[in-house]
C-alpha cells in the first residue's frame, strides 16, 4: 500500500486555514448585537401633537400665478423616499387631536361602527343653498 505523507507544500495552506478559522471564531465571540428595535414603551398609543405651540404662525399671502407656474412647470419638492413620521414602531397611527384609533382596541358594537367616529350632533343643512 502506498500512503501519502503530507508534503511541505501543504503546510502553508493548512496554516492559513487555521488562522482564518481562529479569526472567524474570535470575531463571532467578540461582536455585540445591535441596539433593540423595540423599547419598553413601544408602541406608542398616543401622540401629544399639542405639545408645541403654533399660535405665533403668521399667514403668508401667495400668488396664484406663481403657484400655477411653479406647480405646472418647475415640479418642486423633495423626491427622496422618506418614511412617514407620525406613526409608531409598528406602523400604526397613534391617537392624536385629529385621529382616534377605534378599531382593534376593544370590541365594538354594530351601532358604534355604523355611527363612525363623529361624536357631535349632525348640523341642520335644510336651509343651505346647493350651487
């Protein structure tokens, strides 16, 4: 029988593989995981959008001709894909002064679903002129 002895040519190859294997194991053991995606207060259910005061905003008079020309020919605006900013971590819109999430929070009766979110009495529109 003929047995093959490892040649001296194979030693650098095996040494290189051993070094790479040790390096991979060392990197695997020393890396830390990323920061958590969700925090204890997630997902936020209420967005306090009245926290900032917009009472000092002033009205700006615009030009209809300039607005028409800008919107028709110039096409202003940022075209970068930006995700929505008024959503929580699970892409739901939290309750705010302009939105109340009704469905999915609790069981709703058929009457509540038919009525909708409006809690005010309907205005009387009998004398309104239709143009």
